[in-house]
C-alpha cells in the first residue's frame, strides 16, 4: 500500500458542515472509501490517501487539487482508502461526500451518508 499526503490552500470555513463527518463509498475493486471531516486547518484541505495502486501520485495531486478548486472547500480533512479507482470515480466520491457533508437535505442517520435529494420516484396510479 502506498501512503500519500497532500495539502492545498482552500477557503477558510469552506466546509460549512451540517454533520461531524461523512463516510461514502466502499473499498473494493475499482472503488474507494472517503471519510470527510471538518477540521481547523487554517483554511487548508488535507488529504491522506492509502492506495493499492502505486506510482500515481501526480494524478492524485491533480484530481484532489481540482476538487478543492471546484468545491471551494477549506478546513477539511479527507481520508481515502483506495482500491484502484479511476480519477472519475475519485472525483465522484469526493463530490458525493462534500455534498452530503454540507447540504442539510442529504443528511442521513449513522456514519454512512447517502444523497437522495435528486431522486424522483414514480407515482402509483390507483
């Protein structure tokens, strides 16, 4: 397992968390688990990545930097357990975790959070 650590300048108070932490995803082939927690980090975002895919540090740096830029996140600690997820899956999980952490409608009970705010269910005709 390769251990990677990154820190990016973010927006102070950018996490605007509605819960103490969020855990999304699973550690499985082509997927990853993201634990996101608001932390006082002088506006920075810190990422701690544990990955089975060695030698992809530059790609991780680009994907994580892009997330911080797009989200406006700050004061955030993100722990990632990766099992060879593609950059698009990494971006998806980061966005999912951040939305869940910062949007009141998407909170669920327990540690695992799921966003259901955009799901429309069909109506049943009587």
